[in-house]
C-alpha cells in the first residue's frame, strides 16, 4: 500500500528548517543545502543534517538567502564559527528517530492500537472486562464504551513495551531515550526492539497480509 502524501510530508514539516521537496528523494533545507534522503521520504538524513553543524539555519534560525539563489552555503565570519562549535558540543547527540522502516510504518498505519506488548489486546480486554468478553464472545474494541476504551488504553500502556506514534508513523520503545550518540539516530532501547520477538511476529503478520487489522 502507498502512504498518503500528507503522512510522509508531516515527518518533514515538523522541522522548522524544512523548505520543500525537490523530489521524493531530495529535500531543500532553509539553510540552502539540498539533502539526499537515500530512500523515498526517509527522514533520517534530513534529521541528521538538521541537527548537525552543516545546517546554518539551526544556528541562525533564519532562512538563508541562498535558498532562493544557490545550493552552496553562505560564507560566515569567525563569530559564527565559534558559536557553531559551542552549539556542537552541546548537541553532539542525535534525537532518536525510532524505528521507521517501511515494515514499521505499515504496522503503525494498519494497527488501531497505540501501544504494543507481548500480551494480546484481547487477553488484556478479557482480564479487564470479564463480563463483556467470555470464551464465546470475540474481542472487539467496538464493544467498549468511551470510558472503557480509555481504561483499556491505560491498561495496554502499562503492559506496553513499545509505542506506535500515529503522527510520525514511527515505533518507539516505551523507555526510549530522547537523545542518543548512536550514528544511526536510533537509541539503544529502540534498537533492542528490532530483536523483540513479539514485535517481529506482529510485523510479519501485518506485512504478510496487509488487510488483517490488528
Ligand atoms: Zn540546513
Ligand atoms: Zn529510541
């Protein structure tokens, strides 16, 4: 399945330095530099650039005039250089981008859940509302009232190992670290998730048959 354009776009427009898409693999930053994304609409390279020293917009916080005229960086004076080095020391870490490969994106889009864990939602629901879902009554979220839905979400959250970010179409570990020194901009906790058996099982099902609603 293909994603609605807006979903892809929102992962970039949340950055204040985003100017526009050149095509699906190239993005123009407000600092005037064009960033190659590697894969279509993959945000990691752009994110890395945004947090790096190479991005002049971040330090000046205003669009370079070069956005409109050229692709090269503007010259800067020594003051800028010092400021940059200082900033750089403070921000040597990347912000964790979570797991955002296509298989994870498919999962986030196709799952009604906001949290995931080893426990199946129907089992959590049966424990929570034993009167509602007996052996013979299959679990469905539609049977839950508004308050019950909230209670159910809270229960799922407390059981959860990972979180489905519906806005940015990313999977994060529940204890994800915001900043990481890892070069791939994925924190160790999220990295752990890649080997999580339960998550991999769900991914397999979702990606094998994209029509199954989990
Ligand atoms: Zn930039
Ligand atoms: Zn993380």
